[in-house]
């Protein structure tokens, strides 16, 4: 019997026990990503779902799906493998408008269904092999659709997550009944991020949500990801010989844009917050790189006169010399927005006194402290050589249309 077969049987027994005691959880007043009320964010992490098709993975008794339809105007499909859990949902909520309950496997369902605008799983996706479910979810979601997952991180026995993609035994506990053995993929956050990235998602945030009682060791992780746009077919290449040249240097530019709302930062698909910027292409000046990367990543346009180079930062990463040039962009046109096929998106303005802790990319941190040494940002050291150039123009707080 496979791990997923063990889980299907356990949840069928669980559902039968709940049917026997005629227990139905109430429809919540807000979406809870953990078993504990008012811990963590609410439905806002799914974005605006009014009128959107939303997939509830492992919908159980159906109360979350009903809440999203009634309180937020979503059109929800609840997919549930356990026939007894499905029976609980339809016995209580079959007449609720804009909610459909389907009994079956989520992978099979996604093969035949129209793509969804959003998907979420509260505690359920860890009972299925991610190598099977994540490719199906990518195929079953529209480009840019959010995928939000609530998953176990640390259990009642203070046992933390695994660093290998393999299931392990975890118990489903139900009051007054013997526990049910299951096989769960309880994976470390970085491992979930690597899997999601591999299968075409950009991870936007991973939060650890703790039990309200600090003496209880249980921790849930909440993963917010987004389905990446479709990419064109890639053309393969080969080296002249069997040995590839060793990389010895990487040269890039990072751009600082400061408005009245704060500093412009975007989130990389691997979760770090970064300045706009990227690698210098052949024949480009640093100013030209800053302007091109700004347009490609954010949709903003600037002119060479709007760019002032701060200097060069040099450090070593994995034996490779990394050269980063900081640039201040003092005027621009447009509004920043996520661009198709770019690895950094979700651009937002952050006040300098409220920069996020722990999520800033090292290169961006080095540029920012070279620009403003008073900023309280810690990072690995880099050698900075300032340029004896013109004084940067004041950064525009409001950008006029040109």
C-alpha cells in the first residue's frame, strides 16, 4: 500500500467517525490557516477572489469553501479524496450557491477542469506526493494565480520538518477515538520553496505560525506562491569540449529608486526582496544596464541623465568574484508592475525606517549601505570604491509624465 493509499484510508475512517457523531464544524467568520483562531493572516493572502474560480484542495467538511463563497463572493470547487469527508460536505452544504463539492483525486480533477484563478490547501497537501501534485497544480492554474498552502512544520512531539522529500508517519488525533496513522510529507520551508520553484511557481513568502500557548510546540508554515507565466520552448546548446570553463566573475547593477512612499523593492521567486537590477550585457554601460533592467523588471522608463553611479562593490561568493555597481535613479516614468517571465516581481514601496528584516538580498543590502551608511542593515562585507562623479540629483518624490 502506498503512502497516499494509507492516507486515503485514514481520512475515510476519520470522516466516518465524524458522521457517526454528527459533528460538523461551523462556517467560520474568517479564513483560518491554522487550527487556532486569529493566528496569522486571513483571506487577503488569496487576493481579490470576488467572482473568481477558487480550488479548495482537500476540502474536508466544506466549511472553508462555504465561507469564501458567502463572505467573499468566490466560486469555489472543493475537491476531496475521502468519500466520507465528501459526504459530510454535501450533507450540510450542497445547496450553497457558487460552491461545488467533488469527490476524487485532485490530480485527476485538474486534468479535466478549466484552469482556476486561485488555489489553497489548509493542512491537506502534505498528505500527497508533491512530485505528483505540484505539476498538476501548475497546469491547473492560470498564469499569475496564487497558491497558498498551510502545512505542518513542527508536531506535538517537537519534531521538526524533514530535509528530504519523503513521507513519514504522523498521527491524526480525534477526541475519544484511537489515533489514525498517516504518511505525511512534513518538509522544511526551503525544501518546499525548492519544489515549488522547480515546478513553475514563485514563492512570495513563508511564515511560521505558532500555537497561542507558547508551551505547545506545534508550528504551522504558511506558504504563499504564485504560478509563473508560461515560458517559450527553450533551445538546447552544447560546449565545444567536455569541460566547461570555470566562472570567475559576475558583474551586475542594482538601482535605487526612492519616492514619497519609500524604497522600491521586488520579491524574487526564491523569496528575497531586491532592488531592480541585473547582469551587465556585452557592450552596455552601467547606466544602460540600469535603464534596461528597470524597464524589463518593473515597466518603468528612465533616461541616462536620470542615473548616477555610486561606485563598485566587490565580494566573493562560492569562489566567484562578484562585482556590483550601485546606481541612483532620480526620475522615472510609469508605475512599477510585475512583468511576464521575470524572476522578480510584486514591486512595492518600503519606507526606509520600515525595511523588512531577514528577507533582503545581500547585493541589494550592500548597495543600500554604500548609498546610506546610516541604514541599520547587516550583510556580508564587500569592498566599496566610490566613483568621483557628479552629485546625484535629488530623488523625485512624485514622477511627472513626460
